[in-house]
C-alpha cells in the first residue's frame, strides 16, 4: 500500500509539471507562429510541448502502476489516471501525424488543422483525467477520516463544500485552469493573434461553446466562486505569459477575453437554492453567461488599446479579417448574434453540469471500491 500511495503522489507531481510544460509550450508556440510566420515540427516550443506530454504519460502510468501494486483494478479504483493516460497517448499519437501533415502539406500557422485539434483534444482529456483523479483522492481521504475538519470535507454530489486538504484543492484549481486554457487556445486567432480579429458573431459563439462547460464544471467541483476563481487564474496566466513573450521580443499577443465578469453570473446561478443540484442549473448558468460576455468583450474592445488589425499577410488570416470587418461590435450586430449564442450557452451549460455530475459519480464509485478479499 505504501508503494501504491507513493506512486500516486508522484503521479500528481509529474502530471502537474507536465501540464505546466504543456501550457508554456503551447503559449510559446503561438507566439513563435505569429512572430516567425513559419514552422517545422522540430521547433523549441514543440519540443517543450511534447516533452510535457511524455511526462503526462509517465505520470498517469505511475498512478496506474500504483493501483496494481496495491492490488486494485486501475480502471475501477483510479479511473482518472486511466483517462489521463488515454489523453496523453492521443497527444503522443498526434505528433507523428503532425510531422506527416507538415511534410505533406507544408508549414501551417493555424491551430485549426486536423493534427492540432487531435492533440488539443488529447490535452483536454489529460486535464479531465487529472481532475477526476483528484476528486477520487479527496473522497477517499474523507472516508479514512470519520470526522475531518470542515475545511477538509469532500465536495458533495451537488458541488457544495470543500475538496479535501488544501493541497488537493490547489491542484484542482490548477488543472481546471489548465482545462480552461486549452479550450480557449482552441479559439485559434481569436485568442492568439490580435484582439481586433474578434468579431461579434463567430467569436462569441465559439467562446461560449468552449468556456461555459469548463466554468460550470468549475462551479460544480469547487463550490462558492469556483467559476470566477478559474476565470481569474486563466486571465492572469494569459496576461503574464503574453506580456513576458512580448518583453523578450516576440509579437504582441492579445489581452485575454474578459471571462471573470460572466463567470460571476455562473457562480451566482449555480449557488442559487432553486437550481442547486439540478441539470437546469447548467442551462440557466449558460444563459446568464452570454449577455455579460457580450457586454464585457464589447467594452474591452472599445476601451482597451488593442493594436489595429493589419492587412492579412496570409490566406489563413483573411477569413478572420473579413469576419471582423463584417461583424463589428455595434448594437445591431450584437442583437443578431445574441439569440444564437444564448442557444449555444444553454446547451454548453447542460454539458458542463453533466460533466460535473459524472465526475462526482465516478469519483464516489472509485473512492469506495476495494479489491476483493
């Protein structure tokens, strides 16, 4: 049992380091593309990113090995590490596919290529696996302590309360932030080039689609102000990383989307007694997110001194340039876009609530599972 526990702790440490390398490599890679406008597979950011992926596979493998050494079934007792291993394997598998893609079709400077989307999907699965593993440990910790302190009680199936020891809660905040980072990274030029490419139709629709599930999940797992905390951590990381890269000579990347404001609405809805513990909470939270996101982004684009969008230097930028010009952030265009985004927000909120309940259920089942005598 001691060896299994040690390997589990090592697994979380390695997964955290791997995630840090992955986030740093991905952000650096975006600046590398925008600055140099060329790419080969063997760039320093790629090596950092895939090095992090290799560590993630190693860390998840350590967690699985720890279960075996403890006489447990990894799939039943530590499903989070199994999920993380699958995600890491997907990213590793995307590496030769990305290399083949570049050698066959040439260099690209766009996130929306098939190998990139496969790799990003795998990264999101790694983070979801780590979150599930942390929830499982938090619940198992509570089972081994009949009367834990109030600050160390596990989250209830309805998402209220704390998540166990402070170290587990901090780790959970980190991996939820990483999950929000990777889904927002998928927005491509909207969050990775100049903010003036953010139109009032495609951009808010895509941002709502990817951000709402993670923020609703964060509110479900962390409880009070969970979505706001994760949105703030994401914005702080992006602002700091983009500022550092600009300071050392890379192209200026945009200020992050103003997610803190609509995240507050999600927290208020998820905390409301009338919605607590029901799937409708996610739907209402997604609906509440949309108008505040529009207001925050319209204000940001109007008041923050974003650099002007230059004429496109490649066909990859042309679609964003045209869309930004055709869908400005005025009341007429916002009124056209808002109903579409409200529908997307409602569906995305339901997905986030389902993710939260599924993770709670799987963690509860795994924490109570024991090998047969």
